[in-house]
C-alpha cells in the first residue's frame, strides 16, 4: 500500500505525503510515530496537572454565598442550559445542512455541538470580568447534564445521517472531567472562604498560568496532529462560523432574557467554548481509521477558532475598559449600577425574578433614604 501510494504521489494523482497510511482525495492521516506517543503522554499529564491548579485558582474567586444563590435560583444556569444544549446542536445541524457536507462529517460537527462547555471558558470569564460564580456553576452543570443530554441531542439530530447506536459516548471521560473540575474548584472556594487575602494572590498567579495553559494547549495540538491538516474546505468554513455563532447567539439570548452585561459575557463564553477534548475522544472511539481521515481534525479546527474569537472578544473588552479609564472592580460596579436602573424592565421579562441579594440591597437603600 505504501509503495503504491508513493507511486501515485510521483505521478501527481495524490497530494498526500508518501508515508500517509490513509488517503482519501485531499484528506490524509500520517501514522503516529513513537515520538508523538511519548510527547502525547507527557504533555497530557502536564496539562492535566496545570489545569487542576488553574481551576483551583479560579475557585478562589468564587464566593460560597453567590454560588449557592445561583443553585437556589438557577435562572442564569437555565439560560446557559438552553444555549448549550439548545442553540449549539441546532446551529451544528443547520451548518451541516447548509454546506451539504458528507454524512460522516456532519456527525462530527453535531458531536461538537452536543458537547458540554470547556474549562477554558472559566479562565476567559475571569479576564473579561465575568460572573465567576455563574461560570463555574454553568460548566459543572453542563458537564453533569451531558450524561443525559448528549445522547438525546445526538439521537434527535444525527439520525438522518447515521445510526445513533454507532456513536460511543465515553461516560468515564465525562466523569473524569467532572471530578477534575469539581474537586479543585471546591478547594479554591474553601480557601477563599477561610483566607480571602491569600485567595486573591492565588487568583492572580492562576489567571496568568491559565493564559499560558491556553496557549500551550493550542501549540501541543498543532504538534501532535500536524499530519492531519488536509481536510475538506467545508469543514474549515464550519469550524470558523460555528464558534462565532455560539458566542454571538449565547450573548444575545442572555441579554434578551434580562441578564446583566457581565453575565452576558459569561454565558457567551460558556456557549461557544466547547469541550473539544471530549469530542476528539468520542470520534476516536466511534469511527474507523478510514472515516477518521475525513473529519478527525475538525475538533482541533474548532478549538483554534473558538480560542481566536475568544481572544478577539477579550481584546475588544479590555480596550473598551481602558477607554473608560476604570479598574476591574470599578468597571463591574458601574455595570451593576447601570443594571439597577433598568432592573424593573428585566424583572418583568424574567417573570418577576429578583435575587434575594438585590432585594436586601433595595430595602437597605430605601431605609437609608427614609432615615435621611
């Protein structure tokens, strides 16, 4: 086979490398050498440890009272749920139909759309002054609910292309992701509760480490899968549009539902930032090498563009904040004050929902004015 492939390459029939094991038109997959295997194990271990440390630091910015408030009154979590398992699978379905991709390629697009949110969204939510309590609770809930929602969404959207039973969902990987998220964040919340000053220092270090980790993951992906970049143009286009649509639709749905600006930023990131590692695992478990040749790189393409758009979003927000000439705490305080002025409008839109914390603040302010 290899000699035949080399001969085809010589006469110009195939554009694949001479040592490619699978070749299908312009898509090819190179054999995984020993260097890649060793590098994959080492870097996966390092990244896992770093991710746990970063999530511990992110937990140091979560307050127990506010976090529990989201659990008791899960309006923000519910909006995120609609975005995660409503908007994203539907968007993936529409894009697959619109670009008329091959059935196997449509399936991988839908798998990506049905995955829960990724932990990178928590890091970016911190940098855009998002609601960290909401961000962590949304990531945790989406990962937990993925146990049931992923099979349901895949059954609804993929049955026109493939037998749903052929898709293997790695529940052990989902469970590991959940544990790797909950334990470090819980420790961070405890540290913030007991030692608030130390928690701030840990948070600063962790936020910088998180930014480095995001860059490291992107570089590692490029190294490990450098032989799989030749893929159909339709998947490149979908991989570009899909995350941008997720961010935009998540932001607008959150705003329409009456969420504050910093929560809108949080929901947007949680919606568009998917767990691409989980998607890659599902694809590897479910399809043959010949099928992988046609769509294996799509999770990596999505990962690159979801990070690119998130960084553009972060840069635009930081530039806007600098133009305002305010610090992080002052800027979020100004946003909260603006939200208070229009609270009655959004309270009606939310069916009369107002958090206990806001009600208490309103009563205090009224009592203060009466005393004056």
